[in-house]
C-alpha cells in the first residue's frame, strides 16, 4: 500500500459527495475566502485533485518544496477546510508530482505523525539504519554548467557502477554554496534507486567525529568501526573538519583502507583540494588522490539563470526573464544565495501580497548582499587586495603617494564600503587613521575609474568575487 503525505489528523471519513471535482471546488471556495488573491493563485490553484478513495481525498502538488511550504503555512487552514466540506472525520493525502510517473510507480514520502517538526521519511526500500540522505537532492534538479561538468559526469558514472570505476575515492571540492552537498547526496540517492540492497550512508566529518568520541566513551569503538566498514558506499561531507583530530583521522584511515580494498565506493567533499588540506595526515591526503579529484566552480551567468528558472518552477513561481537576469547578475558566487533570494521574493508575494517587480527584486537582492557582509572584514579585504596587487600591507597604511600603493589603498577602501557594514570613519581608521572624507574621495575615484577604464573594473570585480568566496 502506498504511503502518503497526510495532515496531522487521523479521522474516519463520514458520508460525503463522491464527485471529486465538485468536492475540491468547494474546498477552494472556502480557502479563497480566507487568504489573499495572490496567495490563492500562488499556492492553491496549482493543486490538482486526483481521487477520493476510501477515507482519503488525494491531491497532487507540483514539488517537494511546494508541499513543505503548504504544510508549514497553511496546514491548519487546509485541515479546517477539509473538515468543513467533507465532515469532521475526513483526511487529506498529498502526492508530489515530480515523484509521479504512474500511481503504481510512485516514490512517495510520508509524514511521520510522531514528529512535531514534520520530519520526512522516505518510502523507498528500508535499510536497517538511517542513511541521512535528503530525498530532495537528485540529479534531475542539479543544474549542469561549465563549472561542474567534470564532477557531474563522474557522479553519474559512479551512480551506475559504485566501486567499479576508477573514480574511487571521488573527491569533490569548491566554495560554500556551490552544490557539493547536493551532488554527493544525489549520488547516494541514485545508488539506492539503482541498487536497493546496497548500504549507503551520508554524514559530515563533524558527525563522524562526534560519533567516534561517543564510541570511545562507551567502549564501543569496535562496533563503531565495524558499522562503517560494512558500508557499500560511504559519503563524508566537509572532510576538512578532520584537521587536527588525530585519533579520528587514524580510525578513518583504517576504515578507508578496508573499504577501498573491498572495492566499496568512497565519496568525499571539501572546500579545498587534498594537497591544500594542511594539518591532515599525509597518508590520508595521499589516499584522497588515488581516485578522481574534481572541483566545482561558481556558475556562470547562463547557469545561474538556468538555476533560477528551475528553482522558480519548483516553487510554483512565474518570474519574468529580466527579473531572473537581474538576480543572476548581482548574486554571482553562491547558489545558496540565489535560492535564498527566490525564497525571500516568494515570502513577500505569499505573505505580504506583493507583486514581483524590479523594485522588490532590487530590495531583496540588497538584503541578501547585506546578510553576506557579516563575514567580511576590512582586514580580509586589505589582505586580499594587497596580495593580488603585490603591495606590502604596511605600506597601504603609510602616507606614501606611490601610484601602486594609492591604487591598492583606494580599491581596499572602496571594497570595504561596499562589502562591510563599517562606517566611513571606521574604514578610515583602518587605513592609517585617515579621515572619512579620504574614504569618500577614494570611493568616488574608483567608481569613476570603473566607468572609464575596463582594466580597473575587471580588477575590482575580480577582487570582490575572491573576497566573497573566501568569506561565504
């Protein structure tokens, strides 16, 4: 019997009309009286009634995200509506259309009725342990681009033949928010689809470390080690966090060797390539390089627009091309921020009854950029600028008027104003105790040079990207 997403209420349905269309139309009428027109159009018109069966009205939603939003914001309203239209004992079942090929081949998700936080449990073949894989991370919604071409191709090959390719281990690296976690979990989900009997587990290196410490404290290190040695596919995210944890590295080294010798698949991610993981055991670094190391670069403009298109479809949003291009042109280095911008727009549309226009989009993008400023400091900006232009950091704070030093100072001031929340006075103090008027002059100078000198524009834009990547 299929498992379904259901509301929290478990009732036995009373007599009600078996006419599916008229029943759902009545439900929509009640809902429409309780929400704004924009909310109704965005969240309720896309829902399709499928059938009334036994004690359940089954409806289809366009995506997993759509269900999560409905469940979080409108579950109470929907429950009350179903009871009003169909009787106090009725219940509702949701089916996710992206999972739906036919009713007989559904890969559905059910809601755990014991969890107050709406924990989702996959109805795929059960394993005797938690895989910790997110069912939303699939190849189908991972957008291909020049920046992830090699990693994506290798991931597909591994999914079809885990442990049987030369890509073992598979080591993916890149900056925050570029899709590493999505890709490596997509491999795990696809392997479970292709090989239901294989044991697949995903976890972060932090989780691995915490579990190891608990095993030491409870004298269960052998059990802990044996558990991971028996995996067919081991996926470890953010392996860089093993740095400095010598005992954990020793145990992981042993597990790695056993799995590799047994031709079991190992998949790792990091923010840096293996050779740059200073502080990690040399034996591990060597083994990480046995298979394939692939990087994921920030997506280009076309890929960012494609990502926004895909996400907006998943969220049930209709957004014009010029809006998508504006977002993609101003959020350049982080896929997570692209999605965050769409979600903020969605919240404004649904909860505040606003239209998606360029003015609202600019405001939302600015808010996202402001959030990003939290991690960027003047010190980071100064160091990056000086390294790039090969200028001594101490010189930038001196009174020297050498051309190369003045340029570095003015660029650093300009980026400090753009990328931090610091006041002009604070920025000036960080550059040798200069007055705020000096900062204003520096910013105006760089702004003017960007308009007339393409070299300066390239320099500033390139430095901005480097700084944002290092601090994201």
